[in-house]
C-alpha cells in the first residue's frame, strides 16, 4: 500500500468481468443526476447503483429513467451487488460521514465540490483518510479548465519572471433579494470555494487571511473582499459576489503581474503581455481543442479525471487532490472569522 | 425510418442568449444583453428577422421577450425552448423540476392544463415519470410565452440529455406526442450529444420533427467527438437545425452555416449573439438555404 492514503489505483484483475468501473452515486440532487448521467454515458463505467435517504429524490431519479439499483443508503446498495467506487453528491454537511462509510467498505471515492461545511467536518474527513484503501479524490471542475491549466503552466515555466502581485475576482448574477437566497450556504460556499481551490493549486496554500464582507439579504455573506497570505510569503487579493448583474455564468478572473509581463486569465480567455511586446497574445476557450471535454459538462470532465486516477494512481499536482479541497474549507472558515472580526488577520488552521 | 410529415422551420432566430448562458465571449454576451435591454430594441430586431425570412424565433419565456412581442401587436411564430430551468436553481441541491415555480401571476388555465397533461399520461404520472413533470412545467411556462404564438416545442438540452443518458425511450415518445398535440405544430429536442441521440432515436423508432445541435468547422460544442456529430448530421431520417454556427465566436457565421448545410443540416438557428446586423445576416443565410 502506498504511503499517501489518496494515492492508490485499482488493479485490473479486481474489476468487473467486462472491465468497467462499477460506480454508484450517493445523493440524487442536481449534481448527483449529472454524475449519474455522465457515468451512464461513459463506456468505461457502469452505473451500478443510486442511493439517497430522501424518497422524493429517489423517485425523481427513477422517473428520469435510470434503471440501476436504487437504495436508501450505501450499505443497502452494497447488499445489491459489488461496487468499485462511489461519487458523493450529498449536501456538504453529510459528506464526511458518508465518506467514512465508503472507506470502510473499501470503495474508491470521488467528492465533487465542497467536501465539508466547516473545519470540524474537514478534520473528520482528513482523519478518516488513513482508513481508505482505494483512491480518494476531489472533483473540482475548474481545475480541469484548459485556460487555467495553461496559465499555471506559463507561470511555472517562469517565462514571465517572478510573480509580483496577484489580483482575482469571482462573480455571478444569482442573489438579488431574500427570495433568491439558497436554503443553505453563503457566497463563499457556493461561489468562492472552487476558486480558492484553484488559487491553492496555482500559488500554493494560504496560511492567513484578512477579509471584509457584506450581508445584504440574510445572515450569510453576499460579498467578500479578501486578502490571502500565502505560505510562500506572497499574497492574493480577491473579491467575490453573487449579486453582480450581467453574469449568468460564473466569471473567474485572475490578474498576475510578473517581473517581465502580465497575465490576465479567466474562464473565458487568456491574455499574456510580455514587456516590450507590441501586442498581447490572446487565447479564447472556444479556440482550444482540449476545451471539448469541459464543454460536455463538469461531471464528464471530472469523471474522466477520476477514472484516470483509478487506473493509474495520483499524478504530480493532481487536480483531484482532496487535501487541497480540505484546505480550502479551512480558508473559507478563516475568511468568515475575519469578516466577523471586521478584517482582523486570521490564521488558516493547518 | 420514414421522413417526418411535419416540416420544421429552416431559418430560426434564437434569442435564448438573453436568458441562458451560451458559448460566446463574455464581452460579446454583455454587449448583446445591453443592446436588447429595452423591449423596443428587441422588438425591432424581431421584426427585421421575420422580414429577412426567419420563420420563427427560438426562445425561452421571459418578461423581456413578452414585452417585445407585445410591442409588435402582431403574432410572431415561436419555437419554444422548454422547460426553462432558472439559473438560480443551481444554488439548490434538488433538481429544478422538483423546485416549485414562483409564478407571480398564476394562471388558472395553465394549472388546469397541467392537470390534464398528468391525466393524459396515466399511468406514467403515478410513477413520477420525467415526461409528466416536464409536460406540467411546460404548461405553466407556455402561458407566459403567449401560447397562440407557439408553433412548436424543443425540449431543453439539460432535460434531453438527462433522459438520453438514462436510456428513457418512452420520454422521447411522450414528449413528441405531447408537443405536437399541445401546440399543433412540430416537436423536437435540443441536445449536446447529437451522435448518441440520433443513434438511440433510430434504435427506439422515435421520430421527432427536428433536433437542434451545435455545428461549426471548429467543432465547438460538437461533443463528445466532432467526427461522430458530423456522421449524425449526415444520417438521413431526423432533420437537424444547426446552432452555435460561429463556434463560440471563433469563426464567421457564413462559414459555419455552409459547414452545417454541407454536412446535412436541414436548417440554421443563429443566435442574437452571433449577429451584428440581424436583417442583413439573416437575409444572407436565407440565400444560402436556397
């Protein structure tokens, strides 16, 4: 067994007779159905089960036409047949406990999105990782985004020189009054989380934060203005809001000033300005062949990466590294604490 | 598979980019949204489109579209893209179809029609079938489009592709039957998975009047593999209306249109976000269609 609890692969001889990954989905909300559809459409996978404790969600999934075994829980599903892995599409508060049960059952686990709502949940999940015997992965679609992957590569190769400053923003048009607030969660959980994971992947972990924020329509944050202090000594300033008009799609923007130029990267386009160059180079997402996987949907993109992980184990700077997602949960907690303390610097728990 | 007897429109102007995210540069999407913020500007564009030869609008229900159509004081044929799943629902755990709509002006007739739709699909409605949920949602939404203007129904891709992945053949049969009967026109499906949908529809013997899918030389949106999508376009039987002709803004409209028609598309479905001169460019597409 490898030393890293996330770093396993499944030997081919342990697969089903037809050599497909037998995957189940736990949690049959919107995201669970997206993953069920992605698994059903993937020729290398078999949708081997669906589970949810809510009868209305189970009934909806069956009404959609999925014929895989349906159960109220993972143990009940396992009574119906063997599985290789499970995708946890539950509300984040339920993920740590469900992950522990999946580890115990010896299953590979994919956790799309937020893996826990708070530090306690993140700690619980981290502590249980040592019991996992199969691959454990986080599914954050933006980490498979080709424009951000190019940006990361460009910065890593050092062609622009050392990074001097990083500014970032993430915004979307969703909440414009109390009636459009979701039942749970704030702008950090719904909008900023994936971006914080991306920043961690590109620039390394944050060790402290100071933040200001606004609660416009309820008790949760609707906007935040954040400074992250990085372990490397640098810092990132970023703004996030879900109350900006004109952004039906989430806009993630990153502006990096370097010694010899500047990079403006977003989920839409990548612009590179080398000092002394007459015009900046511009690349748009639609112009990239590698953007096609993402066009088919986030579930397809992360599922592809997950099945690669199942076959080959973890790679360097793996986009599915769960540790990074757990660190982001700690960062969000520190941001909330700093907002409550009116911008006071807060350490991010290691 | 026989050729469908109902004829789908061949040139359709899409206004969906005003309401749902489309593959286009963000600057361009914002520019178009600003241009058509006033209902009068949208109304003028609709008139120009019809005069240039567009046979219908492809639209989702929205107050802006309703206001523009009211400005016109004349019927504008609408190919309705339904159900319309509100963007804000992505903050919720449940699927959109399980979230009640918050209609500010509930229409008694649409409520009755939704009930009739459920009864007409017995026993599927007792089993919580997707087709019944979709038909009921469509009944509520069609009222805000002005159902006398609706000449056909296209099921939104999020729903089409969910039922397709689940292998739900009866959903496709039921939606075709419901769409034709309800609006007295054509019924079809928009998809991001054209190759697989065409293959499955042929296997199941289901004959919608049209499908809507991306087609452009760059292969943008032609998932999972452009070559398979080209083969599906060329396969006789189910007409395809080609959309995303500019491939997210990287190509020219005319090139995209020529590519789609050469590969077997029946018609063209450009969006406002693809057009600078609505009248002029639609006229040029009409000439290409012959």
